[in-house]
C-alpha cells in the first residue's frame, strides 16, 4: 500500500458524498466566492477605503460559512446517518465523535 500523507485518509477510507443537487450549488457558490476574493484583491491594489474592504471580507466569510453548512448538512444526512442506521455501535460512536470535532473546527470553538 502507498504511503498516505498526514492529512490524507487511506485510499480505502475515502468516501466523500455530496448530493448531486448540492454539488451544483456548491460549485456556483464557490465560483461567486472566487470572484469576490478577486474583487478584494483589486480593492487592496486600488487602496479602497478600509471599511469597504472589511465589508467585503465579511461577505466572503459569510459565503464560505454557507458552503460549510451545506457540506456539513450532507455529511450528517449521509455519512453519520448511514453509520447510525448500520447498527455497528462503534462505527456510529466514531462518526458522532468525528462530527463533533468537525463542528468544533467549523465553529472555531
């Protein structure tokens, strides 16, 4: 088996799942965010007013949080639910622990 990087799951554990309808939403949101970030770069280059830059930063942060919530929702509805319904108590407990850690990171607790 190949060596796996520190932050990369082993190949046999890779099982990302994002609903098809949500994948399109995510792509569109991320493209908009990309445009917002380019706009922020222009604002900095053009020395825009600080408050205007901060307003745009807040907008990007909010947009990224919405992306995160959509991914988190899909994770709960698929991965966590599947583990719990599968009947394997240890696997379910592990998924709940993983979810808790993910939420803590997401909320920066």
